[in-house]
């Protein structure tokens, strides 16, 4: 296996697909080109039997397993090649079938016998071969016809194939040419009167065609005018404001909603160039702020994840005229599909004042309610703790059991309150990240130690796999990352059945730390994976299990990982388990700062 690792980088540059397998037929190495041709990813093919990773055909007949690669090179002891005069096809994992050139033989790497299969996609070669064959056949049919035509014999017709191919246009053209030549030959024998009649007929046809063309142009022009009117009507009746600029910030168009929001009359601004200094002028201040939102004090630029608009810049600004209100300004360039050059841009304006007030009221309510709940819950917690610890006198087992249930329920309520407060802080931008150098392994070990009691009670084994070696301290928010890892571990313990296992795997890839939290628990339905990081979302199968949870933990985890400049993904299969994988940078320079504002 060490020898395979040694040759792995070399094999990755081979343009053909290369698969190595042992004497049992199990794949030990597959280069990137083999994965690409067979529709596998990464190490997915490793450990599978060579005769099962793809289907093999000779011409149109499927090759049975007993006649495949293993049988040839290990059982018969001779190289595996494509039979002469036949074509071999591979069918990939996704069902894609294509012709290949393939050969396989045994070799020894590091003294260990290995099977090696080398193959390449010959679809292009086959297509070229068929093209040459078809071309030769067409030319063999055309040659005698053209030879007769050269002698003035126009009686032979050009056969036009029923099935259209790359020669159809040529054959049709030659057929039409033959018809024209025959017509010329006949016309040459006609009288001058017949010639005059033919010219007259052509003139009439031309006139008719001209009239039809004129009518078509009129109809298309009418359709374009109707389309223009339709677009103008839609734009004019949008509830959102819309302003169109050319590339030097001259106003080309402004709709009614934008006039109302900004307190303008379009006749006074259309054709006017808006300048950055106009952001301080009374009559044009609001329009200039929309035109140059990056210059507005207190402007907030939304990230692509928040706005959901990959091709546009989204800003939120305050204007003071005609009334103080908060606007969301979406800027999108106007790109020519022919040249790819920018010919101006549009701005779509939404009044989000009411939305912001409602959102703020909601966050304030959650924050106030959570704070009001936390104080009495903490008092109840400590009071019950005193009674459970025997400070108020001895308890019988039944009393202790009831008190422990109440204590655990109170703890869950405190956790819910803390989650609500964290979500409110995240939405208000007050989560308070403090990035400084810390030891990630110490953070992870502390979390695992604090979860030992829960893992014993659930009868779930927790294993830490450190593939990062001697991981040195790096810059991150230890408190927030501790919360993120704790949430992932708590989820894994909560949704893993007794006797199950949870694995935390830590590794380093380049400038990033990678952590996987895997379990063999209940899993998540495939159709609900995309909603897993949404607020208050819990999968249907865990709701039926009657387990506690607020649906806020993964939302908080996602925010923490994203703020660190990382990413988190999830893979799950219902009934088999779930794996959360996140990466965060180990270099401080890769931690994102506040996004820079664009000029407009």
C-alpha cells in the first residue's frame, strides 16, 4: 500500500483512466481520470470489486462477470484486451455508456501482485471513423452522377437520403442544381415568347414575395411595439421602485414607485447625470443616496447568502427626503449578451421600513422574554439543586426521582432561553465575536469530557480521532467554536440509539482545519437536508421520537462557522446516520472582515 501512495501522484497525471486492484479484485487505487470516466468521486471506488464498479459490453452484448478482467488476468493468467474486430463499451455508475479502448494485465508494485486496468474513452475516434465511412459511401454514389453531368447528361437524379445528416444540405443543393440545369436545358429550346412568359412569372412571384415580406415586417413591428408597451406597463406598475442608468450614472428611466419613494418628478431627473456630491444636496439627496449607496453613512451591505442574489449588490440605506425611511437597493448590471460589455445598470428599490420595524420588535420581544425567563429559571435551578443535594433534609428515592425530572426540564428551558438570546443577538449583529489565539484540541477535549455523563446515560460511545498531529494554537473565537462543537456533539448523542457510536475526526488540509462529527443514529430524510440549518426546523423523523430540541442549534452553528470564514456541510441517510463536516481557516488573514462597500 505504501508503494501505491508513492505512485499515486504520478498516476494522477495520466490522461487515461487507471485502476489498480489486488488479487481479490478489490480496487486499491483509481486515478482522477478513472473516477471522471466512471462517475465516481474521490475514494468512492476504493474497496469495491473491479468487476462490479462498471458494466462491460462487447458490441451490444453484456460481458458476464466470469469473463471480465479478474477472470482474464488472474485466473487465466493472460492480459485482458478487446477482441479483434469488436468494440468494447463501459457503462459508468450513472448509466452513461460509451466505447473504450481497454487493456489489463498483472504487475508487481513493491513486490505485491496487482492488477492494472488502463482505459480511455474513444467516442471521438468512433465518431470520426463512422464519419469517414459515411463520407466514402456518399462520394462513391456521387462520382458517377457528376461524371455524367460533366458530359451534359442531366437525366440522373441525385438521391436525397430520408434521414438527415451532415451531407443532407449538400445532397439537396446538388439535387436542386440538377433540377436547375435540366430547366435551363429545356428553356434553351423554348421560344422567345415562352422566355418572356417565364420572366413575367418571375416578376409576379417577386412582387408577391415583396408584399408578403412587407406584411411580415409590419406584423413583427406591431408585435415588438406590443411587447414594449407590455414591458413598460409592467415596469410602471411595479410595487418596487426601478431606476435605469447608463454607464456614467445618467438617469435613463424611473418608474412611478421610485418617484413616490424618493419624492421626485421623472421629468426633472431623466437625462440628468447623478454625481457623488449630490448625496448632500436637498432636492437630489435621496436619489443620489440610491445611486451611490456605498457613500451613505451607516449603509449595510447584504452578503450573497443573505440576499440570495448572486449577480447583484444589495445595500440597505436610510433616506431623509421626502420622509425618513429605510430602503433596500438592489444593483444589477446590464450586460450585452453579444459582447459581454456593461451598458449601464438598474436599481430596484424596496421600502423595508415596516419589515425592519417588525423584525426589530420581534427580536426585542424575544430578547426581553428570554431575559425575563432566565432569572426565575436560574432561581428555580439553584433551589431545586439545594433540595436534591440534601441541604433541606433527606429525600426518599421517589421524591429524588421527581425532583431530578424537574431539574432536567428546567435545564432544557434554560438552554432554550440561551438559544433564543443567541439567535436574537445574531440577527441584530450583536453576537460579539472575539478572535484570539487558542488551542482547538483543548476546546474539543473539554467538550468531550463535559459530555461523558450524557454519553454514559445514552449508552453511546464517543471517540476522538486526531489526524491533525501536533495541532498548534491558531486564531479563532474559542467560546463560539466551543458552542458550535457542543451543539453538534449534543445532536449526535441525542439522535443516536443506545449502543451506537459518535466519532469526532479532526484533520488539517492546507490552511484549514477540518472536523467531522459522525454518528450511526436515526439520520435525516433526504428531502429535508436543505432546511437543516434553518431556524426552528426539526426533521419529521426526530419529532416522532419525542426528543427535546428547539431547532435553533444548527442555525447558530452555521452562523459561527460562516463568521470564521469556513463552511459546513451535512451528509445523511435515514436509519444509518449523519455526518456534519466543517472547515475553518487556521490563518488569521483568512477570517473575513466586514465586507467592503462598492462605490454604487
